[in-house]
């Protein structure tokens, strides 16, 4: 079983920045892609961003484009989500996922890290 762990969440004000980190119990580079998702209270989990490990190509949800940036450290075992210009609507639990299947779903998920943005 692969263990995934997120860190870096917290309480910030609108306009602030946060950087989330995602680490796994095995080498993240073994996985083709890593994704970040979030879930706000009363809402379904939604896609935020993803990165393909080998090519570095990225995808973002429209709601976070130009504000959030996902990056992987090739020499390390960490994927980051840099979140800038945070808005109250970004408040959610943020989850990292690895092991994307051909169907686009992820096999291994972390427990999440809470991000709260006050207005």
C-alpha cells in the first residue's frame, strides 16, 4: 500500500499565498502523474491540478489557472502546489493523489490538508 501525505495547509487571508507539499512512501517518480483535488464543505471533490512526471506537462481547473502552479522535484520525492492570490472560495481540504489509471482516476490518496481563506 502506498502512503501519500499532504502538508502546508493553514489559515490565511484573501490575497495571501500558500505552498502545499505532497510526499509518498515510495518514489513519486514511479507514477505517471500526480494530481491535486479539493473538497469544500457540502460540495463534491473537484480537480485542481495535475502534472505528468516525465514530461512535466500540467493541467489546471479553470478556477485556479494563473493563480495555482503545480511542480515536481525530479531529484526528490515531492510535488508542490503553489497557491497565489487565494480567495475565500479556495477554502477546502486539499488532497494529493498518485497512481493515475488509464481511466483517469487515481488509486492512492492522502488524508488531505485544510486550507482556509478568510475575507
